[in-house]
């Protein structure tokens, strides 16, 4: 087997990949400022002093919405390329394909709806 | 584009079932008949629907979807397997009432993905079909209810399956990018004309190995087997019966299609052979030490994944046919074993080997069926397991991988101990104090007898089915 530039490229890519994953961890370990006390324990910094420490409990009701938003946001991303080429298409087939895609998405929303994801859960007292 | 819906009628029918279950899962279930009552009948009808499109041939959807003997054979096997698993799961003690339509919907969706997978001849289509089938299983595995609340073991199994699956998927996609970059196509028919030697196209070889890794994960081949025993143990008996059988068929069908790219002596072929040998040895040795019945079957499927590799490395139509036939044999044998397990553990517990003690007195029919299943898994005549191994060995001998065939035979000898251990516990030990009450109803006995009869009849008269497998192999490698 001859060691060619392609193999070197593959090895370089592997090293690059490792550095890409491990580099930020090492870098942040090296350059991160280490501070303790003062305002470090605050839940967030906004210029006004918030009530309570960062160990207070947060409502996690939003996480489902965040997940759903993310899912549909990514789905909508797929609609942009379709929108740009849609003018150049002919016949009903592209419309049908788009309809199937959106229909499945709609079914997913109905499923979440029926399973009660959109009802605001009552706060646990 | 000529598109005749009759050609894909099994997929359409399955989709119809999914939609019906979907709309049922939206309601609270008070007005509709329970899913576990009506679904078995319609799933059984699905077998006949699969027969209708038996001879369908053609290339659909822009060349990404191929109907040939292999795909139709697999679709029939998948619909039959789906019928048995649905029937098996219809009396599941560890499944909540209101979650049943959802549970069956995900099972149907998974089987639908596998049907598409068996026809896909383009790498992205293969990937999508595989993900449809996997995602549904991720949702199903944690659904196990013991003592009024969710079972933590099942949740653990679900998380493990998702995390390992995500890693395997990422690997497969990364490999796909390499294949596309170096061979400039993702259609298997065009890839078959490409060069797959390490000297000629190293990038493509790395890419294909990684892509195959994703399939190995589904098949639970050696370096990707970690999830297998844990998931079987954590999931309920009936769910494990699905996870252990049908997805393996899907993985085999993709591997068989991709094996048409390979010739004996290529680096990837050798990789397949080495992984197969490691897989069977490791699986069998680990299974020797197991006490939990489902863990034992988990390691057994790691070993069986290795056996299937024997058919893929020879590079002949006969080898591919043998692999397809062995996948069918594996499906039937495991359906039988999981049927018996689900019926013996009528309270939904995890069976230990000692729970089988004295089964011949408590449930003679189930004990006999378990014996048939164990003999088939060992590969003793007159069962389908023997015929499957026989075809594998004869097809692979003299194609440069004789050492692999010898490893298979040695491993079959090792495996005798733990498979026949099942029979030993069922027939020679007397029952202890805390053994589960087996389900001896006509339903349970009839299912076990029919599956056992299939194992025996296909072992005695395999020629008809094997002819179909040969036809499938010859279409792939003329």
C-alpha cells in the first residue's frame, strides 16, 4: 500500500475532528477565569438584584414548548428550498409531495394536542 | 412515471392500519373497540395482502425503491412476524390500558419502516426507512408497567437504546458522506460498478465500513452489541419479542443488498468475516453465564448475527440466499421462544432459568414448544435452524473463508450447552416454590403449536421456501 496525500488528508481530518471536539474543553480549562464569591451565586445578571439565590426552583413547564418549537422550526427549514424552486416546477407532483410532508406534520400537532401537551399544567403546590 | 398502487399494496395497507391506530389513540378509547381486540385480525389479513403483491417487480420513485423477489419475500416475512408479535402483545399484563393504541401504532410504524427498508435501494432511502423503524421502537421500549408504575429497568433500556442508536446513526451518516464524496452516487446499482479495494478507493472503503456499522447496530453484531442484552432484559417480554425479531430482518435485507458490492478477498469482506467470527464467539461465551432468560436470548442473537455474516462473505448468489433463509429461520425460532416466554411469565415478570423448572408438568405444550425452539436455535435436525445453518455452511465453504465456517461449527457446539439448558430446566428439574403460573389457555397452546409446527415443517421441507430465497439471491447477483 502506498501512503498517498489522500491518506494524509484522512488522518489530518481525524486529528482535526478530535481537536474540534476536545479543543474547546482544553481551551476553556486553560483560559477560563476562576472566581468565587461576590455575585457568582446569582441566578442571572441584569443590573438589578434578583430575589433569591440560584438554587431556587424554576418552573420547567416551558421545556415541552421549547422542544416542539425546535422540531417544527427545523421542519420549516426544509420548506425554504422548496419555496425557491417551486415556481420552476410543473404538474401536480411537487404539490402532492409537499402536501404529504405537511400532512404528516399536521398529524403530529394533532397528536400532541390530543395528548394534552398544549394544556398548561397546573402548578404543583 | 408509471406508478401502479397495486405494487406497493402491503405498505399502503400497513399505512392504513397506522392511520386507524393513530385516530384511535387520539380519543380516550371509550367508544372504539380496544386495539388489542381488532388489530390481530387486520394484521393477519395483512399477510394475505402481502401475498397479493408477491410477484410485483419494478423500480419506483426515481429508482430509489425496488420491488424484486427479495423485497417481496421480506415483506411477507415482516407481515407474518408483525401478526405474531401483535397477537403475542395482545395479552400483555405490563401495558396500561390507555396506552395500548399508541403502543400498537408504534409497533405498526416500525414494521412499516422495515417494509420500506426491504425495498430501498438507495442509501438515503435506506437511512430514512431505518430511522422510521428505530424511532418507533425508542418510544415503545420504556412502556412497561409493573406494580402500578413505570418500570425503571425499562426506562434504562430505552435510554440505552436511544443513546447507542444515536451514535450508530451518526457514524452511518458520516460514512455515507465519505461514500458520496468518493463514488459520487448513492444508488446501490451504480455503486456495484465502483471500485471497493483499499488501494483504489480508501475513502469509500472507510465510508462503507462506517455505514455498515449502522446496520451492525440494528443486527447487534459484535462491537455494536452492548445494547442488546440490556434492552431485552429491560423491555417487557412482548416488546422484546418484537425488538429481537423484526428489526433483524430489516438489517439483514440491507446487508444482503450491500453485500452485492463485495467480493471475497476485499478488505471489507474480511472485516465482515472477522466481526462475524468475534460476534459468534463472544455471544456464545457470554450466553453460557446468563441466568436471565431474555439476557440469554440477547447474547444468542449476538451470536446469530455472526452466523448470518457467513452467508454474506462468500460473494455468491447462493450465499446471499442462505443469509436470507437464515434470517427467516432466526425470525421463526425467536418468535417461538418469545411466545413461550411471554406465556410462561403470565404476570409479566422477567423469567430466570429456575422459573422454567418443572414446566413439563405445569404446561406440557409450552415445554415441548420451548424444546423445539431450543433445538432449532442450536441447529439440530429436523428443525429450520439446522437447514439454515446447513445452507450457510455449504454456501460459504471453498470461497476463501473456511476458517469462518470452522468457527461457526465450533460455536454451534458451545451453544448446545446453554440452549439445551433451557430444556434441561424445563424437563428434568422439579418446580420450586415461587414459580409463575403459565398460561395454559387454548390461545397460548395454539400459538405455540403453530409456531413449533412452522419450525419443524420448514426444517423437514425447506425446498419451496429456499427456492424463493435462491430466486431472490439470483436476482441480486446474476
